[in-house]
C-alpha cells in the first residue's frame, strides 16, 4: 500500500543509494554502493562553479569485499563529485575497515574508525547500509550451503527485528527451540544442593 497522497509540494532534492551484492569467482563477495545527490534547481558552488539542475552534487562509490564469515578483505571508496575539492582525499581512510566483521557492532566499528573528521558523512552513512545488504546477499547463499547440516547456536536473525522476535510466530515455526512466547517450554535453573 503506497503512502497517502501528499500535500501540494515541489521536489527540491533527491538522494539515490543503489546497493548490490555479488558473489565473486574467487569465493569472496562484493557489496557495492553508489550514492548520488541531485537538486531540482541550478545553484552556485565555490569549488565547482555552477551546478546544473539534476547534476550530482555528490557522486560516490563504495565496494566492500567480504568472505563468508563477513570479514572485510578490502574496501574501495571513490568520490567522483563532491561540493569541495578536498572530498576525494578521505577515501584512503576507508581501508581502516579491513579486518572488521560485518555483524553486531558494525556501526560502532564504522563510527570508531571513520566518524567525524576521519570520514565522509555520506560514505559513512552508505557504509552502514552495506552491512544489511551483506546479510541479504550472503544469508540465502550460506543457508543453501549448510542445507542438511544441523544449526549450531542461536540463529543470527533471532531478535534482529520485529518479525524475528523470539516470542513471535516466526520464531515458533522456524526455531522452536529458541521460541520464548506463549506455550514455550519453561526452563528452570538446576536446583542447588543445600545439604
């Protein structure tokens, strides 16, 4: 169901972020992102002069290469267009993410290495989104790869969102041993011997 009709309005700004996941021939995975920002009107920029309507103010790329354990093997950042001459100079800092694992704590790791003056706001925001696209890319592939083998430990999706909450219907059906809602088995801690 789409949003309800809006009030009368005029489009001023459009940000597009295109994220894609690839399986490489060498067994690694690339998550690639392309961000553009455009205005619906022309405006002057001290560094670039006149920027035409629908000409990208920001045109930026990221490629994050990970393995099937979600560990970053390489990262490339490119700024083809930015509002300041210095914008492309920050790209090498993104290599600081090599060796980090996409998963719990990903956003904190990104912020610790690339937050504030150590990164670019737009590329950092995009890098945060790379994490969820990595899971969307690898999860079905890894599930198929381990098909027929028993699961070890808590499913990574459990309690990751409203749909996957441990007390919800999805958990009851997919992971009954981790279900905590109505009708879940009650587990009691072992009794201590007080004799």
